[in-house]
């Protein structure tokens, strides 16, 4: 097991972002990594701010249509969970590659906010016409993540 991996998020066959992460574990299905906020400066979404010093503990699965990223401030304070709807992860040659399917979910650390994000981008992507099965799985994954968040059981997925 290599101590570092590259996380590669693609969209439409192109690399959207690539960054280095520390490999925390890989049981053959569930891969866990840790990475600092790597974008330049602060990104304020209105409901959360990602900023230098934040640490993301990221969870990828080879058999699930999503990734979950636990976000903590530089001082260790929990901010919440950012959930990306993606095709199942492909792990090969020191890379974790996932295809972004536009749908996202934000869950605040205290559970008071569960926000479905980017549904308009998902509709505009045309995935439903190009790959109806993938679109169905993506919508189902978002529903599952929201259900788990509202039940308070999202973090049970993240146990090694």
C-alpha cells in the first residue's frame, strides 16, 4: 500500500481536478484518504467556507455511486460532510479516479442542514439522454445519501 495516491476527479472525459492525498486504508471496496484543502484561497458556498488549513477525510467506494468527504477546519473543528455523486471509484496505479455526475449533498456537522446541490447542472448535463441507467443510479445515490443524512446514519458508512 503506497502512502500517497493521486485523487482524480473527471467530468465528461476530462480531468476536473487532481491532487495528492495520504492513503489511510483500502479494504478492496472502500478507500480512505486524507488531503488538505488544495484550491487557492477561500471558497465560500454560503452554507460553508472551505479555506487553507481545512482537512478532508475522503471516502471512495468501488461499488457505490458516491464519495463522502468529511471536512474539518485547521483546528480540527468539524464543518460537515460534502457528498459527491460519482460513478464508482476506479483505483489503479496509485490513482483513485472518479467521474463527477454533478449531483452533490452538503450535511452540516450538527446535522441541522442537509442540502441537495447542483440538481440544475445534473439536468442540464444531458446524462439522462446519453446514459439513462447512469442517470437513474445517480439520482438514486443522491436520495440514499439524503436519507442517511436525515436518519443520522451517514457516518456509519465511513467506518473502516
